[in-house]
C-alpha cells in the first residue's frame, strides 16, 4: 500500500503544471520586482537573430530544458516540432518570457513529417543546422560565413536538435538539406553514445554566438 501511495504521489507531482508565479522566483535578483509583462519586453530586446528547434515525440523534460537554455543563449524563437505536449517542469517558468512555437508535425505512427518541417522553415525563413553525429566538427564551422550566407538570402540560422533516443531522423536531415541546411557535430571521447540534449545545444550555441561576436 505504501508503495502504491508513493507512486500516486510521484505521478501527481509529474502532472502538476508549473504556475506562472513560479517563474518570478527564477529570475535574476535585479528583476525580482519586475512584472511578468515587463520581463517579456526586456527579453525581446536582448535576443539574437537565430532560432532553436527541438524535435518532440515523447514530450520528456529534455525538451523543456532546451527551451530554458535557448532563452539564456539569446534565441529569438524556440520551436517544439512534433507533438505539442511536453513536460514543462524543465522550463522553470521560461515559457513566460520566451517565444515558443509548438508545431504539430507527426503522423498517427509518431513519425516526424518532413513536409511540415520544410513548410515551417520556408514560412519563417530559417536555414536548418542539425546538431547530430556524422557532421562537420562544431569547432571547425565558419559561423560567420554561414550567418553571412543566410543573411544574403534573407534567412536566419535555426539549430535543430533531435529526440533524446533517436537523434534527428535521416528523412528530416535530407529534407533540411534541400533548404541549404547542414549537420554539425560535437567531438566526443569515451564510449557513451551522446551528450544530453540540452548540453549538446549549449555547446553548439556557445560556439556560434562567440564566433559571431554576439557575446
């Protein structure tokens, strides 16, 4: 009985929505007395011209932690592509200040839809840069050239991260390459398969914003 009660309590905690006011306990000290609306405006003013897309099938907390990291790295927009539902707890209130588009992009078998992916990129003028194994070493990427090329085409860079289990499916990568997209990879040591999703994003985004002189 005790184990059942514990399991019920754990599930109840997982199902709780993060209240709006919780975010006010997660802002920097100098912003604690600023209203949520004013915090949104402050956030809009310090954004960099790039977006982040995370592919979402299972709705786990890794997606929401990427949203939190993307806000801190200055992304102007975060896109949750696939299923709209996710575990919001990893955002710790970030959704109150960060533009997050939740775009449906899976079929009934939970297969990510390439047509919907391409449509979103074309509609909002983003060139996808996939964070996945087998690509160009992230430390060798010429981010200035990439940014310059995108700007000349009136586009912006969008970093795309896959699911924690399967990464970015090949059919999505191939669809992205028709838009001028590419794959960048983080060099690894040891035997573990990959970095945590949010960590991988932070490494790649850190390289990009530093090389572009945004920080």
